[in-house]
C-alpha cells in the first residue's frame, strides 16, 4: 500500500490552472523530493494534501484512506511542516509538544513520553525547557519536525523546510529527515527548489508550471551532467 497516492489532481485559481493532472505515489520508507522552481505549484499541492484547499478534480489517499471521503482518518496518518513557522514562541519546547499532543488526544503521560522520544531523536532533548523564542532557526525547524512526529504519522510532508537557514543547519535537517525515512519507514514528501538537498537514492518529482515533468531516482535523472544542470535545462525548456 502506498503511503501517499495522488491521481489526476488538478486545481485552478479562477482562470489560472495551478496544477494539471498531477499523479504520483510515495511508498513507506521512501524519501521523495518534490523539486520545482518558485511558482511551480508545490505550495498549492501541499495545501490540497492537507485540506487547506479542497480538490475538485482528482484523488488523494493516505495509507489507503481517501482524503475526500474520510479526511479525519487520512489526516491522522500525516505529519506536516509548513514553510511558515506555526510554533508558539512564548511556550517552551516541551509545552509546544504537549499542546500538540493534546490536540491529537494523547494523555499527558503519553505526550511526555513521545516528546522525550522525538526530542532525543532530533538532538533536542537538552532544550526541552528552553523558550522557543530563544532557539535559532535550525533548532526551531527541528522542533517543528519533532511536533509533526508526535502522533507517529506514516507520512511526513515538509514544504520548503530549510528556507532561511544557513548551509550547516540545512544539511543537518536534511540528514535527520533522510534518517527518519530509512530507519522508521516513514514516507517523506520534501518540497524544495534546492537540488543539494536531494540524495542520489531519493525519488525525484520535477514539478513545473503545475505539471510533473519527470520522475525517478535522482541518480538516474541526474545522468552524466548532474541534477542541477538537468533540472535547470528541463524547466527552462518549458518556460
């Protein structure tokens, strides 16, 4: 069973067609990089996957649960890190996680246990009592990923999660999420316009002007000339 299946998904903003017949699958344990320039339709796709927008054409299912017919069950399998931070800066790291756990119906004890697990996994355990406002950008992103993992989702969606971070923080967060996919079997859909965040073994979906132009393993798509060169050439041809 695919962790995420998108079939013939289209969406319009009035007369503007933002997505055009998008179809793909992400399997458990797979790191899938949704690679596209700014304005390609990545954020629109994420809005549809998380039901911020409702799809009028096409089908989305998460772990076999249809997002339209059974949204609660589908969304329960999903953890999300949006491009814009939604942390409460005046709460501590632990309190941010406890609040999110309560929203998912976790008891206080269970929320504490899971918070400890995810913070340890993301090298944040020693910061549990710190105010979120005191964290740097990289640690805030780690906290958002930890929060998204609190309810043990089978699918993790990350929309441009390293925007605004320095190169070291970007590399660390990218490595952490790759490790989650490999070791925990979590399916990952990682939206980015930065090719250096893509590993050779990752699956790549190249999205441009609302359409999937190419899909496959990064190493195969990169070929002899490299992923960055191929990506730029492909999107320029369709410009």
